[in-house]
C-alpha cells in the first residue's frame, strides 16, 4: 500500500506520525502528572474519553488526534481539582454548564498545519458530576486501569461505551465531526461483539432512556450505512431497529456527505435535529440561533506580554480573517440548508401520507 502513494504524500504521513507520537507522549506525561496530583489529594475523579479508550477503541494512542485531557470530578472535589490544575499553569478559560475548560500557553502561534506537532498549548476540561435524586453516580462505578505505569480510575465498561456513543452523537449534531470517531466506535462494538453480558447490562441501563437509545441507534446505523453491517443483534434490536423515520431518512440522504465532509462542514445536521425534535429529542439551541449566531466567533490569537505593534497587527489580521471565514460559512451553508430543507420536508411528507 505504501508503495502506491506518491513520495511527497508518504513523507508527509510519516512526518505527521512522528510529530503526533511526540505530541501524544507529551500529553501522556502531562496526564500522568495530573493523575498523581489528584490521587495524592485524595480526589474522587475518573478519566473521560481520550486515553481511557485504549486499547478497545484505539489500538495505538499515537494514531489518535487528541486535543485535550478530560476528567470527571465529584462536586466535592471540584475546588481542589481546580487549584491543582491552575498550579500547573492553566487558567480558567470558559464555563459551560457543569464543564470547566482550562488552557495554558495560549499566546503561542498555532495553525492547522501544526495539528500533529507537539506545541506548548495545553487544554484540560473538568466535568463536574453532581449527585441527583435516586440516580447512581458514574464515579461510584469506576474501575482501576493501568496506563503507562500509573493506575488511573476509568468509567465502568458499559458507562465508557455509552458515554462514547452519546459524545459521538453530539459531534454528529454539529457543523463538523471527525470520521475517525466513527471508526473508533465501530472498533468498540466489534471488540464487544460476543459479550452477551455486556449488551444485556447496556440494555438494562439505556433502553428506557430515549436519548441514549436513539443516539446509539443513529450512530450505529450511520456507521453501517458507510462501512457495512457490523453490529450484533443484541445491540441493534433495541436501538437501530426502533429508530423512527426522520433519523433513518437523514442517514440515507446525507449520511455519507456528513461523514466525508471537509472542514468546516455544513449545516445539514440541523435537518437531523429538526427530525429528532419531531420524535421527542429537543435540541439545545433553536434553529435560528444555529443559522444566525448572535456572537462573534471565539478568539484564535491571544495577546502576549510585551508584544510589539507589528505582532499585534498580525494577530488582529488573523482574527479578522477568521471572522470573515465564519461569516462566509454561515451565509453559504445557511442558503444550502434552506434549499435542502424543502427537499427534506417533501421526503418526510411522502412517508406520512
């Protein structure tokens, strides 16, 4: 296979792998240091996504493009966890619901060309788990997992799988998602293919949750549509087989286009959200908020201490170019959505008649 690739392409891929290996090693070192600090402080926490997907979903961590470190933190441990993260040079960047995003070294210049290179920028997200009435905590079901010489807490197998599926559905309900995430989830399902006890436990936990059931069914159907049937009946009989018409139609009409889309993606996911709303799964944002954002995009370049006028002007220019890029995207994809929405409604109406 490698002999069939042009030399320039093969060379770039080899360099990307080398760069990503170095970048992943640096992230593992950072993750290990945080784990040691959390454990020394006696915090109640677990690793989310990322390295906890190895080796079931990800055979080699250096083949994965991971951008941040995610941790699930008990509400009572959140303040101490924040102290630990900030002591490592991070600063609280944003709060969204029960998620805290911390960033470090954001003054460094970064472009998509540096995606696989080890860079000084670092991001950590803390997701706070609160105790609800009668609902079991994920942190009560964690298991120890040995990763690169340190024993870390990870979610129970069923919780890990369900979280991965819901996270994948969340990304598919956005402008752009990485097809690698579909491949990782497919590997996870295949790894558990003959584990009847696993599928039974998953069904007991998720079948009565419409969001979980339809999310798992949708992502499994989409992967099957693109890569062929692969999932066991123990999963599909209560997820894929019980999907209503709208998500099935969306997969048929737009599934391949969404999976293989180039960045920055499209707004066709809004048709999926619209269809899901009709069967009882409301979207987090209204249609018009998604079509016409009220805020400017986030900053992609940050001021550095003592920056010169020339550096500041270059930073402003990058930000203006990014704003224009996003405006163009919203305008063109908004028009495309309006055109496709009429086609979508005709198809839906044909099934209802």
